[in-house]
């Protein structure tokens, strides 16, 4: 084989190798992209806003880990003659974010006592503004936040000795992207928006100005 023939064979061999390498790389990219789309993009397929407009998809993506599938479900129900309950859940193949908000006959003092460290043994952080209360227990497993907004439901007199409030509770399991106070603050902000939403659904009588946000928790 002369020199020109050998050179041509070498060039052809090199081109063939590079072509095969390119095909393999492209196949790898396609497989990886397909894996991401099928097994990790479930949250991205959720609606842009959920839970009656109180929760954004980006917030869920910040809190929950990537998952193959995810869906949102919400439900409003009325019970008794004056009470409203609103629930919303984000369930994925790896984790869950749950929330329940309802009008309840309860005083602020009794509600806060439910979360008090001296009765539960679990430290809590607390924030308040304009008569609205927020708490987040500092548990070692799972995270929770709760918000209370005073409310006079339809059919009740504001001067009644019985006290009512909209109570919102949000929980998430241990499988989260965020943790600590940052996570508790996000859950509290969600609970606060849910409480406002349910306040409107329940047609609470007393006019109220809701602050744009509640005060931030101070780390313990």
C-alpha cells in the first residue's frame, strides 16, 4: 500500500472514529435529557399557581426535591352553619406538602398554648402583626407552620363571648431541598396566604387589613 493510500485510510478511520464518538455523545445527551424529563421534571409540570392562587410552582420547586410525578389537589367544604374548611395537597413520587385551613371556635391564647414549649416540649418560633399570629415548631423531623387570623363568621355577633378564628396549618415531610428556618419561613408564608384566602371564602364579617408579609422569624 503506497503512502497516499495509507494516509487516506488513516483519515477515513479517524473520521469514522469521530463520527461514532459524536453519535455516542449525542445518544448520551438524548438519554440524559430523557431521564431528566421523565424522572425529575414532575414539579415543572405543575400549574404555575395552585391552592387557590396562594402557592406558586417556583416555591414548590424550591421546597420539594425533583420527582418523576407530582400533582395538586384542593378541596373546599362547609360544615355546620358557619364554618369553612379549605385543604390543598402537593403530592409527588418522593414527598408531600400538605395544608389545611378552617374556621374554628378557639381563642388565640388556647391556640398558642397548643404549640407552647412548656406543654409540647418542642421549642417554637413565633411572629405576630395586626392581631395575626404565626408559629413554627422546631422539630427534628418534618416541618410545620401555622397561622391564626381572628374571624367573625357569618351568623355570629362580633360581641359574642365565643371567639372564632381562621387557622391554617402547613406540613412537609423530611424529604425537602430546604431545611431549618428558611424552610419554616416559606411554610409560614404559604400558611399566611392560605389563611387570607380562607378568610375571604368564609366571608368573615370583620373588615381586616392584611400586612403584605408577617415579620420574619428570629433564629433561636
